[in-house]
């Protein structure tokens, strides 16, 4: 059978047991809470997260209203790199505590941008972001649209994107070659930067492994700092926190739900398969951000999201998504159905399939927003 590593594929696909050794599907695990107490530490240990300190102290750079929303443009400083930029959106004039949502931006082969991919804070959008939202989101800034329904939505740049990207001036010439940043907002320079950043990913992963951490360990740690900040706000009900995202944002949804018990409702879009799909079929379509060494022996990829059980989770897939195979998306569905059935919480799990390629279009957004309304507003 043809696969990513040829004659070694069948052998490699059997190295991890099925179910893996800390899967809730195994007969030795009876109670969902007892299982999580054993499985989550295995996952957290594999992430090798860096310590990023306490709750970030956010600075409000600008505060204004746009399109019916109260918007705060924020930043906060973590122990490494440039300050994290973020935007917070909520209905203008909202009173009292609202449920909160961490909006997780995608990867999209576009590291120059971060929070701007899923937000709109003025009529003056970058032309590339107009194209991006048209292509992936049905022309919608989905973080704005869900905020209008009565949520406080926080969208932040995460590690290696937007304000948190690697600056070419900070790497050796042998790595950056002739890349410069003369007019960084120009479409040609952004395209050049994104090509470079894609080629730089394997160096990023190797360097982080050498430092004793992982790429998912770093971005989950940064995403948890955003949760810290959101939960610290007086206008947010910290018992009703959700997260959602497409593609790389779906990956971040899986990993954040798995690591943080404060996430009470999740929607993973366009990023659900199995480790077997990565191994045999589709690793060439995916970022180095996906991989946590050793965890496949403990949990299959969908079971990381299942660490949130019995909290409600929704998964939205596209049948012509070029990043995955349909059989493995369906196998991931069965794994999560089994987890939620065994947890006696089947009504708190949903996976929907839609026609079309990799996207989070308006029909999908409608279903995701209704899911959050059902579980975070009741």
C-alpha cells in the first residue's frame, strides 16, 4: 500500500496500540472523571509546555465601537518575543457578565497575519484579509458575528503568527537569505515572508525539540494565557468559556480543550482525523505545529479533544477537504462517539459533514453558533 514512508508504513502504523494505552475506550477505564485524572497528565507531560508566568497584564491600545460592537485593541507581554496583540469584541452597551469565547485564528500558510484573519475592526481591511475571509469564511469575520450574539470574544495572535511571528532581522543570513522587510504590509513582501515562514517550520520544530519543549506546548501555553486574561475580566462569566477555530485554529481547539478544564464548550472546524491519517496519508499537507512526540501511544488525536468530555464538543468537517481522508475523518467520529457514549453524554457530542473543500462557511458558522448558544447560554 502506498503511504508517506513506503514499506515502513504498515509497521509504523502498528507501533501504537488501538485503542492506545490511555484511551477511555479501553475496558480498564470505567469513569470519565477518573480516566481524565490519569490521561490528562500524560498529555500535559508530552506537551512539555514552557512556564509563561501568571495572568497577562493587558494594555488597551485603542477602545472604540464598530458595527454594533465594543472593541478593545490590546497587547500583553509574555516572557519571550514581541508583545502579543489581540482584539476583544462584545455587543456595544452590553451589561453584566457574558459568556466568553476564545477565537482561534487559522494557519492557512499565512504567518504574517494572526487575529486579523477572523476579525474586522474597521471598514479599512487589508486586501489579503478580504480575500482570506472570502475564501475560508464565506466573506465573514466570524469572531465579530458570534460576538454580536451576546459573547465576549477574545482573538489573539499566537506563537509565530502576526505580532508573534519570527522577524527576519533576528535570524542569520544563511536562514533569511535575501528576504527583507522594507514595506511589510505590501502584498509582495507578505507573500515572500509567508513562503519563507513555511520553509522555516522544520527549523522551528527542531529548535523547540532541542530546547526541551514542543510547538504545541508553546502555542497551548500562549492560548492558556489568553484564557487567563479572558477569565480575569469583570464582564466575563468564567464558568462559561468556549473556544473555536478552523484548520490551525481547529488544531488549537483540540489541544486547548485537552489541556484546560476551563474550556466548557468547543467547536473544532476542519481539523479532525486520526494519527493514522497523518502517518500514512496526509502529513505532507500539514504544519509541524501538529506533532507531539510520544502522545500517539497514549491517546489518538480525537481523544485529545475527548479529554473535555463530558463537556459539549462539536466537530465540523468538509467531505472534499484536501487535508484529510474521509475514512479517517469518519473513524475519528466513531472514536469520539464511543468516548461520549461511554461517558453517558452522547447528546453533548456532534460531528457534521458538509459538501465542499477546507472551509468554515456561513452554513457551518450557523451550526457552530447555535451550538454555543445551546450550551453556554443555558
